[in-house]
C-alpha cells in the first residue's frame, strides 16, 4: 500500500495534468504503446511479474543498424573527452568521449549539482546492454542533446554491475512507480539524490504521440524551476516509503511451524501451474532460464522420491528434464561455441537476446550437473561441459579470473562501422553449405537451416524481419531420431555434427567478436566457482569411454577443480584484505572503489564450500567461515533479522534493502540461508547453534513472502525446507588425500543427487587439518582417529555425527548413499 500512496503522490506532483503535459505515467500507459517495443527492457529481477512491452525486444526502428558504434581506436584523437576516461569500468569508458559532460558516481558530481542548484540526470547501464548502446548513439553522441544535458543538469554515468547498490535504489523506485524497469535506466534526481522521475530508454525525438528525450529534458527543467518543492518532497517521500517497505523485520526470531513445507508446496504448485508442456520452462515468452526454479523443482523431486511417491516425483522430474532439453536444443544455446545466451524472445527457446552473462553460465552448468547426477544421462553432463568449456576458452583471464559478459552486438565484417545483434552467431544457408561441404544437407536438416532464414517458428521470433535470410541453429529433433531416419549409427551421426560444428567454429573465429566485458565480479565468480568445483566430482560418474563432440573438449574432470581454485585464489589475492577480512566488489585494472556487497560474500562462501566439499584444501573452508563472520558483521540486522544488501557505510546510497527475490540471480539472503545450514552441519557446539539461529531469524523476516508469494523466492523455499530437516546427512571421508582411493571415494560421495548432504574429509596425517577440526568439531577428529587405516580411505555416513559402520570402497559407499533415510 505504501507504494500505491507514493505513486499517487508523485504522479500528481510531477507535470501538470493538462493534456499538453507528459507524465511518466502517461508515457508508459498501455494505450499509448506503439505496436513495437520502443523501450528496451532487459528484464530486471521482476521479469516474471512485469512486462512493459510484448514481442521482440531488439527492434531498432531502422534508427541505426543495431547500435552503430564508432570504430575509432585509442590512437586516434577524440573531439570530446570527459571524466569517465579515468575510470576502469568498460561501460563508463564506452562513454568517455561523448559530448555529454559525464561524471562518475561520487561527491564531485553531487557537489557540482548543489553548487549549480540543478537536478542530476543519472544514466545506469552495463557494457553489453544493447539498448544502452542505442541510447548512446541517438542521444549521448548528439551534440544538441548533450548541450541540453550540460546546461541544465549534472549528468552521472553508473555501471550497474560495478555499483549494484546504486542501481538497486533507483531501479526499485522506477519499478515501484511504473510496474517495470530495465536498462538503460534513466532517472532524474535532486542534488541530494532523491528521485524526481525516471524511465528506461528514451528515443531522441517525439514520436507516436510520445515525448522524446529532448522533450523530457525540457519538462524536467521546467518542473524543477516551477514545482521544485513538491518534486523534492515527493522524492523524499518515495525513498521513505521504499525504505520502510524494503527493510522488513521479524516480530519473532522463530519460523512458524509448517511454514517451510507450506512454502515448498505452494512454490511447486505455482511453478507447475506456469509450466509450458509444449516447449518447457515455467512461463511464457520472453523466456528466461531461471535456474533457481529448476533447483527448487529438483529438490521437491528428491523429497517425493524419498517419501515413496515415485509417480509424483517422476512427473515433477519430467517438467525439469523436458525444460532443460528444450533449452539445450534451442537457439538460446550456442551450439557452435558453447554456453547460453541471456533469454529467448519467443516461447520455443529459439531466437535469443544474444548477450552471454557469467551468472547464467554458472547456474545453468550446476542444474545440468544435478540432472546428470539423477539420470546419469550424458546429454546433461555434456551440456554442463559445453558451458564450462566455453568459459575456460573465452572468459578466463591470465590469473584465473573469470570475466563478466559478452555483448550481443558485433560488426558484420572487419571493415564495418556498424554493429548488429547476433552477427557473430547467425548464418546464411549458403555460408553453411560453403563451410560444411558434403555434410551440409545433414547439418542443415538437423539445425533447421533454410535459405529464407529460420526465425519463423513463432510470430514473436522475428516480427520485423531483422533476421530475414539468417539462421539461428536449433535442434527440432533428437540426434537418435535423425540418425534413424538416415539409417546410420547415432555415434556416426554425432561425429558428423561435431565435425561440422568445429568447421563453423573455426570460421567464426575470423568474424569480429562481440565486446568482452573483462570486469571480474566476485558474486558471479562465486556462482561459476561452484559449478566448476562440483563438475570435478559429479562428472566422474560418466560412463567409461563416453565420447565427446565439439564444442565439448572432453577434459579430465579434475581440470575443472583447477579452474575453481584459480578463480578463488585470484579473488583472495586481488579483492580481499587479509587485515580487515573484507572483499571489494569487482576488479578491472585494479580493485573497484565499491565495497563487497551481500551477494559477493554469500555467493563466494557458497563457492568455497563447494571447493572444500569436492576435495579442496581445508584452507578454503577456513576462509568461508571467516567470510561468514565478516558478512554477519557488515550486513546482518542483529535485531530485526536477515541481511541488508550493503554495509550501509556510503551516505550516497539512500536505501539499504533486504533483498529476497530469486530472479536471474538468486538473492543473497536465500543463498545465505543455505550457507548457514551447510556450515552448521560442519561445525559443532555454540557456533553451529548460532548459524542455525541466524538462518531461522532470516527466514522469519520473509515468512509472509514464503507463505504468499513463494514463486518469487524459490531458492528461499529450498533453503527453508533444508533448514527444517531434522538431521542433515554427513559423509565423512578419512584417509590420505594424495591417494587415488581418496579421489574415487570423493567421487562416490558426490555421485547421488542429495541437497541435504554435507561431505567432510580429513587426513589424520595432516597436523594442520587435525588442529582445525579439533577447534571446530572434535567429533570429526574422533572419527578420524578411530577409523584411520594407513593404506585405504574409509567413509562414514552419519546423521548428527552418529554414524553407520564405515565402508572402504566406492561401490559400497554409493550403495549406502542410495538407501532411503529410514533405511540408512
């Protein structure tokens, strides 16, 4: 209700109500929308709830060919250079030579606005954002518009990936006021940073009865001069209401009985109701791969299976497996180079928005690993490898750091000054024929390649014929079915496809590449670290002799652990202060000015726990525990429960939010619940109890959300239920870690899908490990002393460290782990 009240206040406060005036409410009115998406909406965390515009989200109205960009090199002179030239962010550097007198976020800009007594124009985006590029070319490179901005405003550029705390404040404002948001985010602020009005992408000129950016600038200037008091009061009121709404506290530090089970059931019910039985996924177009939904559904499958409801469990699993199959076979998956694009504009996962984000790759690799661990079907392990091999090849820096994203846009040729979306990834039929050669008919049939182009499977795929004559590869039939049709062995058929993909990949290497955002973000690295670490053990269950085809490399799974550890080591070396125990948020040519945020701590802790549980050194676990202590110190609301998203030390960030929504990325609070449960199952005594108290208090903060809007918080539903499980399973391995037997036993410990399992390993010959466990959980030390056999590795399967008899070989351990809880 608070949002409704300040919405009403601001709507009346901004422009006059005369028909000649434009308010943002008018500007975004459904009745005023043209039949195409005039604003780009790269969906925010509310993407499954709000959609400002139907249909394809990348139509450019022939304004320019998909965000034309200057090809001027660093050695050439620039007519304009602004303060952004001194920044490290790729996004800010892209705007360093605009005629707009840009400032980075900081006191210099705020002071200038106060001194000149003018509003601030805040533009937020990121380097791989297609419509951010469009607005730059149309407006920020326009000298006339730049003069209006320079004369009437202080203009600030923010990279949302570098400063998610700033983005969160003003995106929340725009979403609350208008029911949706996206990037570029365009917000006008008072000199004391209160929001006055906001929107997303603005075209430069008035069209279709709607104001262009120049008109908006004049209206804001006029309103500032004539209605300043009302505007400022409304902005302050908006922040006050949002602060109240987004910093929820719990009236009790206890979670009501039955809430976890109720939330889990409701979330599954809501997701199942949104399931698309024709194309998979849980929702309609545009379709986003939201891995937290898959995680929740897999967890529910496991619960049903353990309780003997195999029929219901299999129905649950089928929704997941069919969705993942459709995604992997669709155009949202880069069949030639590996990895997944951001989302599909149509319902059949075919035509994507082509940017590739690290947070998608990390989470998707993990859910494909999960399904492989259930089904042992190498289809899923190969997709996971496909993602991880793409990251290894294209997204990892010289010190092991993992980069953030690749752009959707690229030049069509080396001598082209124009960038178009998807140019790097799409093919004409003739290109395929010329490159693939004799197997072109087979390949074209398999991937639905046509001379007229193949973006015709849905009216939403390409409504403006932007991809006419071009093809986005999609598998419409299985390899088995296609091989049977041709009367050849399926392995031979797969070999042919792999050879063809490699030929296309080799040719694609000579195309101009999309822009690489080589910024290193701690939270996103944490997600990727988890998937690399888990792959190192889960993939050891692949059948011996499994054959892989390009772009999958088929490496030894242990190489993935090396990637995980190198990425974690980079963060520790470059973005962690050993004295203060604090993280910095990101790195590019040095650490960013922004501190680590909740997501950075929570996602990295999760990754470190996965490294440890999958065989990493105990030092990784020690660091995870230290980071949890720092997270509690910086972000925990000790009275009200739950974690804030920021440390609250920057006065320019007006909102301190307790985020709960699990969207494209999980929320820091959801991941923290799971981390606390995992840590509590490793340590003992008062520390374990403290972890569980914090987890329960956090869940109590969001109890209403869990009960009423469970689908918005699927990972928190998952966390609430694992918290409620009376006794988490512990697998304790005792033996020499340098032995082959240790690796085999560790792989066996991770061979079954079980989210309620913790793996602990200890080498009694290592003094440092024994001392750590003596101080952390003496039960582990006792188990190690009582069960150590010098020439073998033994495993104990325990509940609350009450253990079944030890087993000494991987087969026996797998059998023990397959037992239902009542049997174990």
